[in-house]
C-alpha cells in the first residue's frame, strides 16, 4: 500500500461506506481517491508541458479539479477543449474509407437516419428508415457519401480556426480524457497534424498514437467495466459538442431531466473536499497505484453494496455516437 493509499484509508476509516447519506459523501468516499491518484500521477507526467487540453465533456469538472493542483504546485495553463468523437471524426473524413473506418472502432445500433445525424452530421428525411446494427452488417451509404464528405470539409475548416485559437503558441501539449482508445486525439492528429501527448484515466491502446498512457490498467482494473458510471458523473451543463458553423458550436440535444447536473455537481464537491483533505497532509511521496482506489470505486458500482438506492437514480449515459437512446446505468 502506497503512502497515498495509507492516508486515503486514514480519511475513510470513519466513514460508513455502505450508507453514504448525500451525493457529497458518495463523491468523497468512492470517487475522491481515484481522482486524487489520477491528478497526482498527471502532475508527474507533465514534464515540459506548456498547455493542457481537458476534453469535453469530462473535462468540464476535470479542469475545475486540476485548478486545485495547479494552484498548489504551480502547474501549466489548462483549457477546457470543446470536442467530441463526432466533431473530431467528421473533421478527419477525406474519403469514403475514412467514413467506414468509424465502424471498426465503434458499433452503431439504431436507424439509418439517426446514424447519419448522430455520427455523420447529416439530417435527412428517409422514407424507408430501417434499424441497423453494424456488428451484424454495415449499411449501404452510397446515397449519402457525397454529402457526408462535403459537410466534413466545412466542419474541418471551421473547427481548425477554433483549434488554432486554443493552441496559441503552445509547443508541448497534453490532452487529458477519461479513455479508452484516444479516438478524439487520433482524429485531430489525422485531420490537422496536431501531435500531442495523451494522458487518460484508462487507456486501451492505439497503434497510431505516440506517447499516450493511462493510469488504470485496461486489462486488470475494474474501471474498464465501470467507466460508464464515471462518465455519467463527469458531464457538462450542455450536450456534446457535435458541430461548429461560423465559429459557433452546436451541441447535442440535452435532456435536463436525465442529466441531474446539480446532483453531480454535489458529487464533485465531495471529490474536491477529499482532495483538499489529502493535500493538507503534504504527502511527499510520488508513488501512485490505481489498485486501492479502483477497488473502492468498484464497490460503489456493485449491486446492493450501497444501501441508499436513491443515490443511483441519477445515473444515465447518453452516447448517440453508438446508439439512438439514453441508457439507465444499473449496478451489477
């Protein structure tokens, strides 16, 4: 057990793990340790970095948390980077092969019209709309390829102006996200030639990217199966950034009744309190291990471990890039 883990245990020993009575307590006990470990690890990974990009939407709260560490350790400037798999992917389409390559990494299940809208940015009224599952069969997109590529060119040009403004004079950039495959980082590298380091909570691997790491081991940690819970908490006040026109971003539809932003802010408040309590110890050791904090977060995600079931009414996951519905997250 690392020194960080020992101090974590010291803070949590008096807590009633199975009966947290608030969202703040949920965040303090179960997310605080994993987020603290990640940002201590990230601090050690920055090297000569002169700008950090916190990818939306997880980056909304990531940046707030990072600023606690930035103020204490005089760390580099950070930016909340408006991006998504969708807008970065569309920006990288130069030909038909690029369009179909999206199915290699990400399945789609839903109607053809929703696929065109939610993955490729094309809104059409299709008379004979059908349900598809790309794990079974790839759709015939011949009628739509020209329009997809035309739209991609427009998005690529508009989005480039935003990226150049965000990057400024920075030469050594680190992109931070939750995980898994660095899809957004790869798409932006491919579309604009922008190479940066990637630091993720958990990273599966991508042979097309260099200098990319994740703290939580993809094959050994529980975070791989629990990331959907994590991403449900780390959201923004708006939907995903899916397009940009004339310098103005367009966001995905956002159902406030299913987002519970205020409650998730309370969870993050608990995370911040845990971090501040840990920093008050002035821990000098830099050794970081994901194992103990991963164990703690996994307990939160286990069916019936936490008795207060009302705390879990707020967990939904919207991922229109791969399906056309919002999923209620159930503890397993």
